[in-house]
C-alpha cells in the first residue's frame, strides 16, 4: 500500500522504516526542512539502535522517501499516519496543535478513500474530533479516521514494532478496520496478535497501559523508600514479587523516577481527562505528584552529601539507556537543583547532544572518568551499559570526595566499598 507518515521523530521514523520493511511504499514527511534534508543525506536525526541501518536499507530498496511536501504525497496515499508530537499544555491536557495543523494541512488534498490513522498518543474521543475537523476543512464526510496507538520503547523501537506484544487498532467502521488489518497483515501472519475495537477504546488502551506501567515504577520506588527505612533490599523484593506471573518483573526497577516523552505527559493527560469527565483517577494523580517529588528528594540527598560549592559528576543525562532523548529526564530536574544549591556540575552521557541543548552551565566530558575528576560526589542517573563496567578503583582515585550515588542500582556495593567509595544505592543498604 502507499502510506504517508506525518512526523519524522522517534515514532514516525520507526513506523516509516518498519512499514517499508513490511513491503509498503512509504513517504515520511516532516515540516522541519533541516530534518528532512538531513534524512535525504542519510543522516538520522535521533539515536535509536538499528534505525539508521533499517532506514538506509529501505531507502536503497526504493520503498522509503522523505519530503516536506505532505499535501502532494498525502493526496496519493491509501493511508496517512499521524505521528506528530502531542505535548502537554500547562494544565496537563494534551496539546493537539500539531495534530490539528497536520490534519487541516492535508485534509483538502486527500482522496475520498484515504484512511487517516492517528498514531500519535491522543486522549479518548480525539479520532472522532479529528473526523469532524477533516470533514469541516473538506466540506464533505468522505474521510474515515482510525486509531492505531504506538507502544514502542525508545532504545528498542524496531524490535518493539516488528515483534509487538500486540497491535491495537481502533476503527468506527468496517472498511477502516479492514485497511488497518491489511497494512499489518505481514506481522499478524507471523503471529503478532492484533486487538481491534472502536477508536475510543484504542485511545483508552494506550493511556491505561502507560498509566499502569508508570504505577508499577512509582510503586517500586515507594517500596524502595520503605526498604531504606527498615534495612531491606528493593532488588531482592522486586525479584521476589516479579516472579509472580500475575505481577511480572518488568517495570519493577527502583530508580530516580520516571521520565521520557511518554509516561510523564501521558499520566498527566490521563488524570486530566478523568477530572474533566468527572471520573477522577486518584491513583494516577498521586503517582504524578510522588514522581515529581522523588526527583527533588534525590537532589537533596546529593546536596546533603556534597560540601558547600562542591563539585558533582553526573553520569547519564538521557531519561534511560540507549536513547538520546532527555524529555522530562531526571537529569533535567536534578541538575538545576544542584546548581541552585551552589554545586558545580560536570557530566557525561554517551549521547549528550539533546542534553547539551537543554542544560546550561554544565561542563561536559567525553569520558565518564574525566567527568569524575576532582568530584566530591558522583551520581549515576542513567543505566547505560558502559557505566556497569566502570573502573571503580580509578574513579575513587580521580575523585576528590568519596560519595557515589547509584540511582539505577547497577553497581556492586561491595566493589565500591573495597575501593573506599561511600556507596549510596536506591532501596538498598549503604555500604561504608
Ligand atoms: P517527536 O517530537 O520525536 O517527533 C514529532 C515530529 O513531528 C517532529 O519531527 C516534528 O517536526 C514533526 N511535525 C510536527 N508537525 C508536523 C506536521 N504538521 N507534519 C509533519 N510533521 C510534523 O515525537 P515522538 O516522540 O515521535 O512522538 C510522536 C507521538 O507518538 C506523540 O504523540 C507521542 O506521545 C507518541 N509516542 C511516542 C513514543 C516514544 O517513545 N517517543 C512512544 C509511543 C507513542
């Protein structure tokens, strides 16, 4: 099928490359000229393992193109996927500006049989609202709008797309559902399950899933606090509860609070739509508040350990390993609090470009141990693999102080203690 994807970000690019790999003809469009130009020079604007290779393969095979001319390409498409951003507004609602602008821009040029598919994360009722918008800009009611929320995780996006736990499609008419089933047939034929329902249910599934995953993280972080208070070890507790098949071990790693481009904004939107419809979500409301507070509390732990005007080394600024994304990362909350307390921040991240644009007055280093030089306190904020094998002896020698905060629980307390570091983990006993 001829498919156009609007948005060449984490979701749009992955979707385009993967749908091309499934055999469809793809044009991925973005309004950002520089981004499209870079893509046409085979430069991938984001760090996502395997994406550069997959995009290169599909471009070479002639199945994937990039363009800024969405109107022309959408006018020839069988389906147009919307994968533009849906950020939070100041009340926690999602801001539909980009989605609405995209629909208004291409609406008049669509063929009557083109299916508009909302892949961006949008609250319940949005597909139906966008149907009204596209009808209004065209002056007819020809275009059907379907929902196909995306569940990929940055860092493993291609595998998540190609071997999804399930594909969720929402359609309010039989033809739309049939078109989406046809698009995904190469995956469902291989056994990937597909869940089909009304658009409103597909939209709710996305938010309810993210809220539940975020609740698991918030819960284990609260358990970690209790472990610290009573001398328990949250890694042992998480292992013990995660082996219960009803619970599962995923999303039970205690840490510095969730961040990224999805959980913070999706939980806020879920809580907000609940409030607006008189169906409050008190668990999620408490989760959001607790998660924000956690980052501030962890910053206080660092400040308390550092001398006045001391130096802190931050290892990891992206919101999780294997991505360069820093949206709502713990580093963006914690580093400014350290700076406000008069501490000097040195940092390392294997993919620091986005963080460098967001953070000010940080001294960046290309090597983690260089960031630790003369530091009073070192803090691990992201679970990058390269930090798991850090030479702790050299770290201890190069630091001025001896406090090591491992907010991802990736190092060995015994090894840290052996080289004289004062190791502080999350929800596990400190080793002096
Ligand atoms: P992103 O910010 O990386 O990319 C969005 C892209 O859309 C940008 O390149 C922007 O220039 C482009 N854009 C904006 N308006 C446009 C228009 N009118 N036409 C064409 N392009 C336009 O965003 P993302 O992380 O890919 O997220 C996209 C959507 O997918 C969001 O709703 C997000 O919540 C959802 N989502 C994201 C993830 C994730 O892990 N990033 C996972 C699942 C769902």
